[in-house]
């Protein structure tokens, strides 16, 4: 998986001020490959990321794990928790797809692409650093984006707001948006290229293309892997709950986030020294994609 630093993004911001050059396809001077992940309902086409938001490992973990507070956060209406009605979180038939993509590294601002009446609709976020959305891939630094109003809780706010805020700072990662206007129509399929008698089907510059759909797994299977890893890190806490297997229990949810980021994380900025290595979560997230054997932590393809 490609790792991106904020310095590289700042460099990309300067490049974005230049003319987006290229006779056709992705400009090879700026082409880079990423492995990304996307959560959505299983009725959507596997691997289609057009007008959708995706993430790297830690960015996707933030999206996935923050949903673990839903059982306690959604008992009463709270406009600060939109996850209660987000079908990419609330649906009981969700998948996570791993996709390899090639992108133009001159990123633009992140677009928020959400489901409305069964279709994905994107809206542009226009704070710094880029000032525009598309046609290149949009990007958002999860920790930076959630360290501003209205995501920073106040003293006395509910524990789920503090966990959500701290989770973004703890995991970090990046979110990516793939707008249709930047999509490449070229293919690397040699049969198609031979039939068209050309080396590329793109005549205009483009800024991203999906190279390979590696695997789609059930989000429930992924969640089970993550829960197992955290429970193994602090079994005594979970066993002290009346229903240690009930992940909707407030006691179990408290144990999960206390184990992850320490006891202070429910009411104030978390203490890094009290948190477990976030790599434990990354390993638990990736294992289901590496195998289909449950004995190896794998998940079947769906």
C-alpha cells in the first residue's frame, strides 16, 4: 500500500497550480498506484468506485470502527452523529472491497459522496489546502479534518463523541474521492486494445482508473476480526461485562474503546501512552483479505 505524507500532499498542491498536462490518459510524470477500500451495500457493483469515497487502511478503519458506537449513540437523536441513518453504516448487508487504482498524484479537495435515493451524490468540500474538487482524485487527512469544529467535543459531551474524535486522531489515515469527470476510459485489457487497433482508448487527459478488484468481503466478517483482536488485548475487561459477546452492550463498547485508546478517551483527548499499537487493528483489518480460511483470520469472497 502506498503511504502518503503531508509534505508530499503540499508538493501536490503546488503541482496542481500547473496546467494538467498530458496528451491522453494519466500523465506518467504524476502516476502512482494506491490500494484503497470502500464500504457499501452488497447490491452495488463490486469494485465500482465512480462518484464514491474510499480510504487507505487506517482511513477505512476509522470509518468502520466509529460505527461501533451506534448502539449507544443512536438511542436518542443527536445531529452530531449522522451515522445513525447512513446506509453505508446502518445497512445489515455491507461489504468492504479492496481495489488497486492508478491515480494522478496532483490531488484536489475531497468530495463527500453519499447515497441519496439509491444513487451516489457528491458535494465538494472547499477548505484548504487545494481550494477545488476534481477532476483529479480528492483527498482528506482524517486526523486534520476531524480536529476542527464541529468534531472537537466539549467537556461534558457524551463518551461516543469523544471516542469518535479520539479515534480520528489515533488512527489517522486518508479518504479519497473519485469523481466521474476524472475517470479514465482506457483499458489495459489486451483483447480490447487489439480489437480497437490502438494502445489506449483515452484521447483526453484523465486522472484515475481502477486496475484490479482484489476482493470483497462481508463487513460483518471484517468487524469480527477487529473485535477479536481488541478482546485479545484486554480479555478481563470484556469478561467482566454481563454479556461479554453482546457488541451492542454499553459495557462491551466501553471496554473496546478503553482498550483501544485508554480510559481517558471517553471524556478528554486520549493519552497515546495508554493506547495499544494501531498496527494491531491494521493486521486484523487486512487478514480477511489475505485468506479465505477462518483459521488464518480470513474471510470468504462475497
